[in-house]
C-alpha cells in the first residue's frame, strides 16, 4: 500500500514515460492556456527558464523563435514558462516577434508541481521537456548556461519522435 502511494505521488511530477501534469497558465494576452488542449496535434515542447530579462534566457527565447518554422513542420506546440508577469511576457513577445506561447507561472506552482530540477542547487533550472502528442514526457534536457542548445535539442527530439 505504501509503495503504491509512493508511485502514485511520483507520477504527479514530470518524469520520462509518464503523462506530464496538466496545467492552466495565463499567456502573454492574459488568456488561460491549458497544456492538454494541445494533445493530438503533434509533439509539445515545454521549456522552463529563469527570467525573460537575463541574457541566456533571451538567447534561448530567440533560438526557439528561429526554429519555430522548422518545429512547426512537425506540428509541434512550443510553450515557454517563467515566473515573469503577463506584461513582461507581452513585451518579450511583441518586441521579438515570438509566434509561440510564453506563460506566466507567477508563484512557480507548475515549476514545483513538475519538480523541475534546480541548477547548481539554488538557481531555478533551465529545463526543456519534450512530450509526444499524447502528453507523455519523452525527453528532458537540462543545461543552465547554453540557452540556444535547448532549441536545438528540442528539434532533434521532435525529429526522433516523428521517425517512430
Ligand atoms: C501587449 O502589448 C501591446 C503593445 O504594447 C499592448 O497594446 C497590449 O495591450 C498588451 N497586452 C497585454 C495583455 O498586456
Ligand atoms: C536568430 O536568427 C537571427 C537572424 O537570422 C540571428 O541573427 C540570431 O543570431 C539568431 N539567434 C539565435 C539565438 O539563434
Ligand atoms: C500535421 O498536421 C496536419 C493536419 O492534421 C497533417 O495533415 C500532417 O500530416 C501533420 N504533419 C506531421 C509531420 O505530423
């Protein structure tokens, strides 16, 4: 019984081979956005990053922008998540011509729910999850310092999923 309870509680965070926990967060237009509404379209890339304003995050956001068309060939949904406000995300989206969603996880609720690993013990981690179209976590990429590497990793993973 105890073991069963442990495995049930483990399944609530984001682990490879399990459906990622669903969530609803506000996008940069202040509209609620629910992860499961993107099921059955194509792979879903969810990237958690610390803050719109830091240099590495900014590069990561632009790298995903640069690969948006390529990822869309595989019907991929791209979702970036940080604790920035709706207004801050709106500025980022408007000023950089971002076509994908940036969501506001203001109190880090989803970051905690997914148990996104921290970087160097105390920084909010820069972690990208690639889900298949059923919402199952298939690949996880952690790298604090190389922002653009996350977009490259995501494209590679999406291509692997497409080949299955
Ligand atoms: C986003 O920014 C644009 C341009 O500055 C502004 O017109 C719009 O009201 C903003 N939307 C939100 C939800 O903040
Ligand atoms: C995105 O593309 C622009 C224009 O081609 C390029 O100047 C920039 O270095 C690219 N940025 C990243 C992070 O890949
Ligand atoms: C993308 O979705 C369209 C419309 O459902 C479908 O026709 C197409 O085959 C899909 N492409 C890929 C690569 O899955």
